[in-house]
């Protein structure tokens, strides 16, 4: 079994995933609501929003979509991404520091990259799209 992370955005999925691909690499696959076979059921102003995006990084996937108006989503308004973090485990401290710098650009650093008792380097931040990340460079 594999577990993948699936994020929900309020209209920024396309921009966020272009940013993530630039920092992480990988292959991007994206479909908008306007590309759906039944696109006419969605409000025209939402046709450019992302119905599904997948960033493939080897055997791992980071996926997401944008929200639609409340009547399409059980009536609940979008409240942002809460209560979880994406945790990266790079193979080297240099790669960890590169990823931390790239992905935290324009965001808010919660804990700078530093040595901890469990890792050679560890850091946390919230990116410019409101997604929480951790970078953990384990002790060799």
C-alpha cells in the first residue's frame, strides 16, 4: 500500500504546483474543471480552477485540487489547509537546505534549519500558499 498527500486550495493549486515542481522537480499532470466532460455543470468563472493536479516524484505523489462554490462542496466554505504538514526527508543536508530555502521563499519560517537531537538538520515553515512543511535530514 502507498499513501499520498492530497491538498485542497481555494484557487491557488495551479500556481502552488508550478512552484512545487520548480523546487522539487518531478512530472506534473493537471486538469481544470473546464476540461471535464461535464464542464457545463460548473460555474464558468471556475473553469480555470484545478479539478486535479498530481506531481509525481518517483514512486511518491503530491496531489491537490481547488475548491468550488459551497453548493458543490457540501455547503462548507473553504477555510485553508490546517492540521497537517508535508514532511520531506532528503538524502543530504545540502539538499535539505536547498529545499527549505526554495519552498519557504515568500512563506513564514516556523523553525529554521538547525541540528537537533534526532536529526543532522530539521526545520519547519509555512509556504506562501498556506501549506505547512517539515524538512528532516536524519543523522547518518
